[in-house]
């Protein structure tokens, strides 16, 4: 890409950038805390899903010190629904590390990468966007733009390093944060996966895939192996308008989150395996939920019991929406509540 193309992209960004709440509003550089928070939330998650969470978090915890001082359970419950819960545990750990070191995020990529939850992409994004330092910022949107710009013939994921090097070859020395975000916005709004709008693209004249005639062919991808299937049992145990919730172990799926008790998750799990108490368990259907690496079919069993018969916290059924349950358990709890009403 020539200097002209890079300038065309930056000019496009001035006019067409998305108004996102973590971007600079008048000031020259945005607040590093808000940049970091948004980048952690945006890992694996869309801008539309992140917006309300970002507003909630910055409203409640406007600084890294405030977040560092928050109760872990409160932060986990505020995160509920965003998914990939290891991010929330790392978020707290990172906030506490930064606050303990004086409250300033480092501006250097290598230093940023030492912090919990910050990998190559996130370190580069924070360094460029919050501090204006030169860094090569490649997320999946940028990956698509670069693979088209250069018509990269190697398939993903093997092509990742080649694409990173090509992205490095076009990253300018100045206005690095704007350049990175311009590439991301271009990928999100113009150079889209299925229907790129080449007619309005500021990079159209430099684009090899466009020249070839079929830009949506890129990025080439190796055939995906099928997601494995797992089964599991979840248990709705109720007593006098309350339901039993347990906090999941810190390590593992949905770690650190509140949920209904479950047994093991595996390829072939016996009915009622993992029940939290001896009770007259009744089947109440099943819920399907897809994680990145497997699809889960969760059967639900429901029963009544005395409180002393099970360990956990008894939560008022009418106030379950305040429990901060991950989406899998929201779906299961809806079934449990329906069973309760029908009983
Ligand atoms: N995706 C992740 N970070 C982003 C940002 N700063 N701007 C646009 N899209 C993004």
C-alpha cells in the first residue's frame, strides 16, 4: 500500500469512523483505562454486544482504581452475558496489578503483554490507540482487509504470520491509533465478509483481490473440523420460592460464575449424574448451547428439597435476573421457573 492509500484511509476515517464510546471525544488521546476495558470486552465479541456493558462498567467503575477495589463477585455478575468469563477474571487481576503499580497503564507493548489477559493483539491496540505508539494491530477485521489487499494465497490459520507481516509493512510511523482503528472500521463496515462495498472503499485502487475480481474469496480458510458434542446435567433445586445456586470453580468453563449445579460435561453423561442432593428429580427438558470449541446439550432436572440437604446459596426465584447468570444458566433457569409454575 502506498503512502497515498494510507492517507486515503485516514481521510476516510475522519469522515466515516464509527462513533464508539471508548474513542477520544475532543481530547487528543482517549483514556487508557477506557481503551483497555473496551479492548478486553471486544475480544471475541461484537461492538453491538459490548456497548451496554462498556457503559455499565465505566458508569460504575470510572477508573482503574475503582475497578481494582470492586468485589470480584460483583464484577463477575456485571460481566454475566458477555461470555468468555476468563476475560472477566483477568480484567480484575489486571486492574489490581495496574492500580497497585500507581494506576498508570504502561505504553509499551512488551510491558502491556506482561499483564493478565493482554496478548499480542490487545497490547498493540492499547499501545497504538491510547498512546499513539507505532504497533501492528491485527484483529479479524484487519486480517480480512489485509488478506484482500494483498490477495494472500495461504489459508488461515497458517496465513496468520504472513498477514501480520504484511500488516506491519503498511503500518505508518505516525497516527498509528487512527490507522489501526480505520482498518478495523473498514473491515467492519465496508470490507465485510460476504458483501464488500468496493465501490466506496478508500483502498479499492490498491486492492489485489478486487483486481482479481472476487474479493469475498479472501481470507482463504482451511476447512473447519466439526465441533464436538458434549452432554451434561443441570439441577433446579427449589425450596420455598428460592433456588439453589453454586459458584463454579475458578478454573474451567464459566469459571467463577454463579450457576445452577451441574454434573460433569462429556461425550456421554448418565442421566442425573452429579445431582447436588438426593431428591425426586424430574426431567424438565434440555437446553442447547454452543461454545467456541464444543456444543453442549444440557438436560435439566427439577426437584424440591430442604435447605440443609444441599450446599450453595438459595436465591429468590423472583429475583433471578439480578443473579448475574451466564446465558447457559439463564436458559436453564427459564425452564426451571416454568417447571415451578406448572407444578
Ligand atoms: N474492535 C476492537 N477494538 C476496536 C476499536 N478500537 N475500534 C473498532 N473496532 C474494534
